[in-house]
């Protein structure tokens, strides 16, 4: 009987390169979405109450 040699196919490295590029793009998009603001401005850290909105400690009719 004839002998048939079966050799496994060599895998292309292009699949790994494309997968790596896709992961890099996804990582970049996640970074842009979570760690940068919409307009590239710095985040607004002013959480204080505006001066016109400050309430007095006691109502005016009790402070004599």
C-alpha cells in the first residue's frame, strides 16, 4: 500500500498581527472614552456652591 504523508499546515503570522492591531485600536478607544473629556478640556473640579446660593447657618428671625 502507498504511504500518504500528511503534514500540518503552517499558520500565517498575519492573523496574530491583525488580532494585535484590533486589540490596540479597542484599547485606544477605551482610553479615549474613559480617560479624556469630550472636548479635550480639563475636568471641572469646582464642586463648591456659588456665592449666591449659600444658605445662612440660622434663619434671620432667630439671630437677634
